């Protein structure tokens, strides 16, 4: 059975593995540094649908189907699907999973949703409640802009601290056998330092990221030097700089092994994405297109993946409320990796 290590970390005693992954994106993702690593890229960001919301459902459906295909698994063999997105009531995920006809847990962790869904999928498999579970997450630039900021036709000027929401989806099949093992998870706490600017999510999320990472290091007695990579998603430039500074203030140097998905998905200057990428599809796609396949190929053996989320509501922000942050962490190893 899973056991608690320290105050916040859970160690999985039974084998739990990521068996297959898939990543889907659109034109901006194709033009970015990781474009060649996606499983499917669709030039038309509408995905042939009549609305941006339906396009996001189509994108997530493609990610699910590709992950199942790569894992030689049918939908009927999956005991539970866990999914989330940025839209009200997680409608993109609900409609995507509706087509699969499987038990479903809808999740909202904002940009932390991929780590949240992977965490819960792993715990369900480790406990024996599920033999196979599928974690899926997506975001769409156009649907999220319409919900959280302004319609695209408004033409609002973006601030340098703003991030570009990824039009991307990632799906991961979790079971008892596979090339990548989930060793430990650390479920984050809500941290709110009073940031109210919805165009500066990195500043809102970074304190939560350090809170979770510090807790994990304390619980396990490890440090950044014990891992090949420490990956956040998606703090982008502002949040990444702040996380490194917060860690340094407590004598923890993240820089040699640290990177952020929000800084990897796009060419910031060339593609004009301000501080970098965001959206829960960003870390999902970067992990499923790049890091998890790289682990399978032996490039990395021992990593920490921590997705961060700004748990904001457009209505609450308009009322002057601050933006709570959250971060969930997974310790992943590949063959030959250490616990």
C-alpha cells in the first residue's frame, strides 16, 4: 500500500507505471521547438469544428485515442478516465470522455491539472481500485481567451507578464506495467500571497510551487542534485525566475537542473508569446511529447514533474479577489532510475 513520507509526500509501494502517452497540438505548437515531437498536429486550430469549445473537445478526443492506440488498449479496458481543462465545468473533458463511455472523474486544477490527474490515476491503480486509468488534459487559446479575458476580436494589448495559452492536449495511460514508474507524489496546498493581476499568473503560482517543492525535499531528505531534471509547468519567465529566487533564499539552488514547460513550448521572441506558454495543455503536451518519451529512450532516468495552477475565476478577479496558487508533484523514474 501507499505510505505517507513526512507531512506531505506519498510513496507508492506497488508498481505503478505510465504505459503510453500522446500529445496533440495546432499551428503555434508546430512552429515551436518541440513541434516535431508531437503525435498529431493540426494546422487549423478549429479542428474542423464550429466553435473553439468543440475544437478543444476534438483535440482531447484525439489525444485519448492516440494514447490508447499506443498502449494497445481499448477504451473498455480502462477502468476510469480523469480529465480537466480550463472551461467552465470542464466541459471539453466531459464531452471528450462521453464518447468513450467510461467512468469519469472531472478535475479542475487550472494549469496543474495534468499533475493532478496523473497523481490520482496513480493512486487509484496502486490501491487496486483500477487496473488501468487514463489521465488527459487540454487547453485552447481561443476558448480560454473568451472565458478568462476578452474575445479575440477585442484586440486587447497584452502585458509583458502575460502568457499565451497553449492549444494542446496530452494523455497518459497509467497501469501496472510500463517504461516509466511513478515513485512518489506530493499533493500541494493552496498558497495565496495576494496577487490580483490575472495577466501575471507566474507570480501567483510561484509561491505555491516552492511550497510543494520544499515540502517534498523535506519529506524525502533529497535535494535538486538527486534528480536529472526538475520540471515545472507552467510558470513561464516571470514565475520561473521567482521560483528560483524563492528557493535561493532558503539556500536551495535549482538552476543547474531546473526547466519550465512554459519556456519550452514556443520561441518566445519569434512567436511573440510574452512571458511564455500557459494553459493546462502546455505541461501536458510538453511532458507527453518530450519528457516522458525522452525518459523511455534513456535520456532521463530520474525526474520531478510539478505542474502549477492559478486557481482563478474571472468573476472573482473582476471583484478584486486575489489568485490562489497550487502545485502538485510527481517523482518519476525510468529503467535504471533510483527511488
